[in-house]
């Protein structure tokens, strides 16, 4: 019964943990690495075809984004996730595949002039995303599911994203049962739509995230509705648009909730203002939010639903799907709110709206989320007077504003509160993951100091024996050589054949205890296939 740390070890993204127990091989998350790379991640210890199960904490790409690649390499097991996570993942994995394919097409078109450049292959294609989606198995919050002999799982709401969950995993081997809890991403308290994180009362081992393990959110509670109304009033008074770059899943829905309240309470003088959501992904995600509101929404939002009010819908809301509908938004001179992705302005339709509005002194570009270093959004927040969009220079004359404090992640106090919830049985050991560099070590020390817990922050490649309660291998940090991209792509037809061969071998091993008659038939079929191709 062993746990191997693969991804998000002393890094924030690329979450992945591997478990070998009960004659099964399992992953908790398989996420894509994003942004700056600090350390190299070890590969999963077995081939993709040998993985039996994946337990997915939530739909964000840094937790789910490599599942299509797992499918492309031969994985055909089951992916367990909450109902809402299944719905969001179905949208987000297809969107990720589209981005991968678009980037490959763009790079190859750019490289055509150089015959020495090898064709760029995407990490995966749309058919791989569809394949991974077909393996998703929905589970209700709070339901204890027996996955196979000796393995049970439960998903508990942690309020980070619609459908987000901590994964409680019970493993029974050699007469011993161990409970391992994977926190996933723990949500902030008092969010407008989602419930507060639900504590877990007992565990033998815990893997906890530490994104904000070294800091606190603002001590003063921000009235987001009032702050947003102020921005709208002064911008509309100038005759301008309010352009909001927002993540399509999560943040866009929160903004719709605030805007409905602003309209209902009459907080803006220009009462008939129109709101445009220009992101097909955001539109689809909003539909998933509405479908799953009964099991995921918090008290205030649920009260609206009991009154027959949709918290995410209101008069004046317009959903732009087609490119024609997107272009028409900027052909209208009336002051309006435009919400579009991506949230950091690096891609998507938001760049078109910035191009049309940044040069207008009457407009406002309002940021409502973190802007990573090196992004267009970060440049604007830091006061750039001119930026390049689609190869053209655009002068920044519009008002640039931010609404601080909007975060889907618990801060240090929230993380400590969740870790303090193990009231029936404190964990024997806590592993701190999903935090940048020294933050993981800092939070591990804090858990020892504040809660008296034995805690550490392992590096990628470390292996822990859950029965013996000890590390069997402690990995040293390996510095990354550059940006992300070291993942092995299946770039040739022959490599796809190799992946298929690995899957065949995995299938053979899974049939070890089958009936002799069936195994003899299987053997004959394989030999016939080999005879055909052994030239």
C-alpha cells in the first residue's frame, strides 16, 4: 500500500498522486502544469493502460487537464467525480483539446518556412478528450462507494468550485484499513454561490493544499456588489463600457450573481444596461451551475431558488455564442458590461474587446482575479501605457481597476480551520502539496506549531508506505530546465502502436485469473494477430 507524489509537489499546478494498493493502481487527479515551472515531475510509475481508477477532485485544468493524454496512451479505467465535476469536465476537457490543437496548427503554420523544424504535435486531440469524457463516472456528495474489493471512496464538498470535493479513500490490505484524505483545492468561506468547505472528521493520512498557506485575505469583508455598482455608475456616466476579463468557470457565474442583485436593488442609475457574456465555455458552464444548484448552492442562493428566481439570470443578460454575435457587441454604442475569457487576457475573445475599448477613455477594464506574471492582464494592472494585441500597438486610455479579495481559495486561516476539523481522529501524518516553493514547507511547520500535527512537504518522486507509516524513498528536488512542455507526446503512428501494445499487455495481466477456456481463446486471437503482422 504505497503512495507516490507525482505532481503539485512544491508547485501549485499539475496535481497528481499515485496509489498502488489492493492489487489496483490509482490516481488522484492528473492535472496540467501551468505558468512558471520550478521542479521536474517524475512520470507515473506505470503505463497509462495499467491504471485502474482515477479520482478527480474538481474540473479545473490543473487537476484534470492531462486525462485526455492518459486516454491517448491507453487508459480505459473509470474516472470517478461528483455529478457537477463530470458536467464541467465534459466542457473543459473539450475546450482544452481545442486549445491544444489550435496551438499546434498555429506553431506549424509559423514554422513552415523552416524545413528543419519538426512538426509540433498537440498533447492530445479532440477524440482523446471525448474518450476521457466517456470514462467519467458521476458520484453524489456524501455517498460511500465501494469501487472494488478493499477500496471505498467518498466525495465531500470543499466549496472551491461547483462540484469540487475532498476525496476520502479507504484502503484495506493485509488485514489493515487506512483512510487517506486528499483535500483537493479548499474553497474560501462566505462565497456568493457555493457552500463553505465541509470538514472531514477522521483520517490516517491527509494530503492538503497550501496555495495561500503563507497569507491571509483582506481582514475587511469586501461588499462586492457595492464595489461593482460604483464602477458601473461612473463608467456609464462617461458613456463607456465595463469590460471584465473573467475565468469562464466560477468567476463568471459569481459576477452574474452580483449583477442580478445590482439590477434587482436598483443600484445603478442607468437601469436598463445590458450584460454580455461572450464565452461559449462560460455559457455552457453556467448551464451546468444551474443544473446542479440544489446540491451545490449556499443558503442565500438557495433562498432565491425557493422563490422561483434563477440567481444567474436577469433581464438584460445576453449570451454570445457565435463569432457574429461576439462582433455585434462592439458595433453597439450603448454603455454595457462585457464579461469574456480568458481571465488573464492571454487568449480568447477578451482580446477583441480590449482592442475595441482600451483606447477609449470613457471605458473601464475591471479585473476580478489574479493576474500571473508575464500575462497581458498583469501588464495592464501594473500600469502599461501601451500594449500589443494581435500584433498591433494599442494605447491604454481606459480606466484600469481591480476588485480585490475575490478568491476561490481558502487563505491560511481557512486552511488551518479545515485541518482542525479532524475531531474524531487526527491524522498520523500530513503531506503538504499544491503550494509554491517554500510555502509548502512554511505551512507544514505551521501545522506542527498550531495543531500539533506531524507534517512534511515531499518532492516529486517520493514514495510513502501507508502500512509501515514511513517513506521508502525520499526524492530530492530536480530543478526544471525551462517552461512546461517536457511531457512525452504521442507524435507518430508508431508511438500510438506502442501505446496500444502496452494496453494489450495490461489487459493480459488483468485476465490472469480468468477461466482457462477464455485465456486459451484470447491467446489464440493474439497469436493470429501476430502471425498476420510478423512479416
